[in-house]
C-alpha cells in the first residue's frame, strides 16, 4: 500500500485569492511558501509520498487542491468549483489523479467544492454553501449512491466550507466503536452528527475545526493551542504546523492536500 498526498505549491498570485468572510490583508508569498514546505515535509514524515504540483501563477487559489476533487476508495470525483476564478484548477488535478483512480466529473450547472464534502466510511455529508449548490449535491449523490454511499446535505452558517466547521479526527476501528469528529457548534448543528463522538473546538479558536487526519495522526495549526489540549486529552496523536499565512487566504489544513491510499 502506498500513501499519497497531492499538493500544489503556493501561487505567486496568492494575494489575489478569493475571500468571503475575511478582510483582505497582505499575504507574504515567501512566508506562505515556507509554511507550505513545512506542511509537505510533515506529510512525508508521516509516511506519505508527496506529489507536489508546480505552482500556477494565474490561479491564485490553486494551492487549495482539496476543492478540486473528492477522492474515495473506488474513484475520484473531479469538482466544478463554485468560484469562477477557480474552475481552471481542476484539469491538472484530474491529470494527477488519473494514474490512481477512475474519474467522474461534476458538470454545469452544478457547483461543488471538495471542502464541502466530509466522508466517513460510506457516509458523506455535503455542505450547501456559497460554493456548492443543490445540483452539485444531486450529481455527487448520483455518482456515489450506486457505489453504496449515503449522501446527505446540510446548511452552513457563516463559514466558507463544511470542513471549516467539522472534520474527522478518528474513525471507528471496531464495529461497536464511534467515529470521532471535531466541530465548531457556532457554524454547524451538532445534532446532525448523532451517533458520532463530538469534540468541540475551544470557543476562542473557531477555525480549529479544520484538522487534517493523516493516517493515524491529526495535524492541527499551531494557532489553536487550547483545542490542541482538548485533542490530546482525548488521547489523539496530534502534530502541529504553522499555517497562519494561508489562513489569511481562508485556507486551512485540509485544503492543501488530497490524501489517499493507492
Ligand atoms: C477560496 O476562497 O476559495 C480560497 N481563498 C480558500 C479555499 C479554502 N479551501 C477549503 O477550505 N477547502
């Protein structure tokens, strides 16, 4: 088994990124690139082969590869990102995934960002956001349900993507055990996740719910020390990385990679 992480270097145009909930502020390309290099090095350290794509100067948000695809065991779904400025990101991601997975495609008029799709086993939650529309949910459902997945959609409040508000920390390892997730209850109703073990972010760290599960380890931004303590108290193995510069572009930790086994 080979563990693969597809990433893409930061675009020199990162300052022109899309912004929805944050005020625009200067973003240092140098600092963002250095932090992204550290992120890639951490993935390698955790046993992943990092396939790092070249930067694209005319696609400011192209470092956020998560939004261009949803990678499952059987296939990869190439998305149609909600922001028009991001649509051209998908071609190169499709090429990078082609050696590893059969591909399916989300098509016009649907829009879907990978950041809105949370997969836990055969259960898939899709956030209806400013980026993902009902057609996007319906097309994803039509692709996945015949393959045994259960797809449900939910509304988001005040955050960009579903995975800004909730991510998987620890999948159940035995049939009786529960999956563990982290959520920000301000942005998503915890009732939606009945039957799962829920850890809440520290209220002073609203963006800490975007944690990245890499194998058996959870990667968290250094910006969230209080939430880190909550995860450690729950017995979760956590590593941290400084991701503060790309956070100014509304990017979190899941956004910067597509992680899967080949
Ligand atoms: C955007 O607005 O599309 C980018 N500036 C940030 C995308 C972050 N991606 C993610 O949360 N999956």
